[in-house]
């Protein structure tokens, strides 16, 4: 991984890939929303045999990483087994709304939830949790084993049918 330049802790990709593979052993097709260069997708594919596609309008993926150069919409969630938003920026609301139909792992980095109020990390996670519980979905807070402070997130599961 040292050949590539990333902002933040570069071990986050290894950690999140291992977490997704362990937590969702039956997942075969994962969306890496706003996945930038696609390092998470690359590790999921090569190390864990999980097909992963980056959905990011910037189109910056590394060579050989499957990607869709478009904005992610919650309506795309049906196509995947799990949706991952590792620091999804502006795609945060769509990632969270995807949990209406698919499990979501979301680790927000910034408040792209609402422009009406400033939310710190704890407040942002609490707001997302209240929103998802409000539709009957499951919420589990997690802290991933990479350098913080942007290592706290949630697993969101769809409401019961």
C-alpha cells in the first residue's frame, strides 16, 4: 500500500475490508460509495474474494478496480449485498437511506447530513441513529481499529419486512 498516497490513516482500508468480510460472510457484491481511488474495493476483491465496485462521480480509481463514475443514489442499493460508506462525504444521506433495503456500514467523516446545523462526530452519529431507528431499522455503533478520530461509525440494518 505504500506506493499510493492517501489522506488519513492508510490502514483504514485493510481494517474496513476485514470488518466487512468478517461481519458479512455471505456478501458477494459490495458498493464502496465515494470510494475515491478504490483501495477498499481492491482489498475486498483480492484478499477476500468479494466483488466490490466503487461508485464515485470523480472517476479516480486505480487501474483494474471496478467502478461506476456517477453519483450514488439509494435506489442503487438493491443491486448490492452490502453498502459501505467509508467517509462518504456528500453521499452520506444516500448511503444511510440505502439501509432501508440493504445492510450499510457507514463511517462518516464530515457533516454532510444537514446544512442547517453544525454537527460534531458524536452528534452526527446520534442523528443518523435516530433517523434510522425512526423507520424501524437496526443501529449498531462501531469503532474500527485504525487511527481516529474518524474511525467511529455504524452498521445500519433494514427494518423487518
